[in-house]
């Protein structure tokens, strides 16, 4: 028996030819939609031979208990009562959608053989992995038969859900890359998607992890939607000890959230990416428990060149089954200049980069936080610190002296929902525009993973009227050498071009025309008080800054940046330092900003330069010579 099989037997997962371990013993939450056998087969990654087969010592076991206790203190485990509420919520959603599908069948004159096979509601993500906490949402996919179209589902089901008791905050996003209905039910946030299967009914023993189903699905969008639960299940199959993996991943998720590096939408790894990275560590150290895996995880990725993909399954096992609809998949043969800064690859067809939204800045921040965490965990293992140190919160508003403030304004709640959500999804592109502008002089454009608002505020120049306001922030760290050179030449850093380019690429075709966006650079002391209140708590003031390793220098920011504006009627931003057209309203320029040195910062001074990538970053394919155009 090889190392993979031996580790699997020792740690409780089933190996091919061995005995099956019921999902009810390993992860009962994953039982919906994965067949009537309810067994988890361990699938070794034969391209990831273990680096060590060492097991835990008595001191490792004791330290592990301390980590688990700390997770409980932070609420990283859901209570059994709340888990029961989540299951009841899923049952209620499935019953209501089944009733709607029945109505569709009757309208089409179709016979219903078994009312239990009208649809399936399948959770995925952290809930399916069994690593959710009390504040986690539930990602859910509804599988419907062939006579129910996605368009009709997205049009009718929101009304069906709205009639259920306990449903609030209902919001439908039919045009999203993965169409979704967002709502809250019984205090649980739910993201509901839909996938159409080419069957007249949805069998009770349907196992969507089987590739055979993909052969019959004609629409790539349905394959994309199915990938959510399929990826979740495959991650569980690829780890040698599920319970160790789950506790270990809880630690990683809590750390990443506390340090502000957990947000796929803003360019940091999200839940899937961190899960894959954790699963990789489990494969390389199959006999280790969470207290050991933590140190190995941070050591591994502190030294990882992310131009080399993180894979938990061989790509040959992620190929399309014969007859399946063709879909573009991640290509390992892309030259370095065309790869995304990070590559963490999903283990099912079509293989995709779970960190596609990453930027050079977010990678640099992640690498630095990982290196800092490695030092902390080393000290804890050596008995020199409390385990709580790892989960100390990063203070974003103490990291930099200057920030790009993105203010979103709307008059209606519906307009704010759409516009604020859209701007949040585009923030990563603002970061890329800033990175690829030669005149910006930036080393780091660090997006905050938290949004501030929306909140009702008085409307300027309109007594008694109010509007909704929401803020996003990007921390700015400049190249000191370039700043000194520009000061000597009597020139200033100018961020107008990248901001203007960002505004130009925004799509306002379906938006509320009362919505506006204002972008300006502000000093730390100019951060609005209500933003501070949300971040630190009312009246809490500024939280203490996390100490920074010695040798990290701070940049200078010599001048304020003129403020371009997106107005309701015109997409073109304000013309800076020229006569402003009357049709474009322009926010007041910020007051003159004196040169301010940043305090010690917890962000690295230089960019991460993986092997094969020039020090001046390669521009994405299709960029102009003047300035590249970030991926759209």
C-alpha cells in the first residue's frame, strides 16, 4: 500500500477498493444531491507525493486542543440549533420551488409521476464543506428538469420566495455571470442559483458529482452552475482526513477574514481558493493534525511561486467526458505574461482559476500576511505566544497615509443595491488600472474587503432631502524612489488617467440614472467618521496598529489628486485642469494635502516578482503601449 492509501486508511477516508466511510460520519451536511450510497471515496492526487508522513506528538495534540478552543471563542462553529434552522430553511425552499415546478408542469400538460422528484435543492461552499460559522451564508443550487427554463425560474421564483414567512432582503441578479437570487430566511442569508438538467424529473438518488451527467447538458451555463457543488464535493474527496481538514480550514478562514485577505470579489482568495490551498497542504502532510498543518501551510505558501498553479487533482482528471459541451478551461501552458498573478485551480471540469480576480497588489498583500502568520505560528508552536495572536485583526486604516475613497450615491434603495453591488464587483479593475499606469508610481493598491454603508445621509443643497451613500477604500503605497525623483524634477504623481479609464469602462446601461460615483484621494485623517464608527465600533476610536517587522519603509504622497466624477447623464469623467463642460458636474477638489509620511505599515515595500515575470510587470494581452487595459 503506497503513502496515499496508507494515510487514508489511518485517517478514516475510503480508498479505492477499501471500505466506504458514510458521509453521515464525516460530513452529513454534504448528503444532499450526491447519490443514495452516501459514501465518500478518497481520491489521491498522485501528482502530490507527501513531503512528510510524520504524525502528531503529545504536545501537538495538546496545542491542537488550544486551537479548537480558540475557534470556539471566535464563534467559528455553528450551534446544533442553528444548523437545524439552516436545514429547515433548505427544506422550505425546496418545498416552495417544488410547488412552483408542479404548477409549471400542469400548465404545460405534463404528467407528474413522483412529486418528490420535481427539483433538488443542493447546498455547496462552506456549508457543504462543514466549515461554516454562525454568520456564514448558504450557497444553494436548485436542480430543475428540462421543461423549466432558467429565465422563467429567475422571473417567477423570487415572487414564490417572497410569499414565504421569514423571507426578507430579496434581490434577484439574473444578469450575473452565475444568475442568483439573494434573500434572508429565518435569519440565514441564502444565495440561490439554478441549473437545468436534461431529465423529465430529478431523481432522489441523483449524484451530480458523476461526470456522466455532463454529457447530456447542452448549455455551458448549467455546467458552470453545477460546478459549485461539484467542486465542493471533489475537495472533500481529495483530502486524506476530512475532520482534520475541516478544523484546519476553519483556522485558515478565520485568520484570512481577520487579516482582510478573504474576498474573491475584491481580488483576494475566497472560500473556494483557501479551501483548495488548505486541501493541498493536507495532501502533502497527510498524517498531520491541524496544529501541525497550520505551520506547514504558512511555510508552504510563504515560499510558493503562484505562477505555478496550486492543484489538488491532476488536470488529466479534470478533462471533459466524451460528448460533454466544450467549455474553455484553465490552460497550464499559458506563458507567464498571460497568466493571472495567482493560480489556484478547481478540481473538476472545466478546471478554472479560483483566484482569477487576483492582482499583483492583492498577491503582495497575501504573501506578506502569510509570511507574518508563519512567524506567529512558529512562535506559538515553540510556546512563545498565545494562539489568539494569529487571529488579531489587521487595521486597514492604519496601514497607509493615503487612500482612494470611492463614494457611491443613489436616491433609491433598489438603485443603491444594483449600483453599489456593481461597483464592488468592479473595484478590482480600479486596482488594475492603478497598477498598470506608469505615472501612478504605485507599489501597492490595496482594496479594503469591507464596504461602508449604504446609509441614509442629508442630500447636499437640498434641505430636508436624503440620499443613500456607500464607501469603498483602496490603500495607496507609492514607490519612494520614484516619488523622490519626481519631487526633484518638480513634477507630481497624477492618478487622473487610471481613474478616468476606470470610469469610462463602467456600464451604466441598466443602472438607475440617479446614481453617482465620486472618487478622490484622502489622507487617513480625512476618512469619514461614520466609516470609522463602522470599522472600529461607535466611539471606539482607532484600534491599535499591528506591529510591523523592521525594515519596512513608508512612501510619500506629495499632492492631492483632482477628482473625476461620474454623473447621471454623462459617462465621460471631468476634464482635469481644463475648462469643465457644463454637462458634467464635478465634486469639489480636496484641500491641498501636505507631504505625509506613512506610519510603519504591514504591507511589503516591493512587488512580488515570480520567476519568469519581469520586474516591470507584463501587460495583459491586448494592452495599448501607453497604458494597458486590465482584464474586463
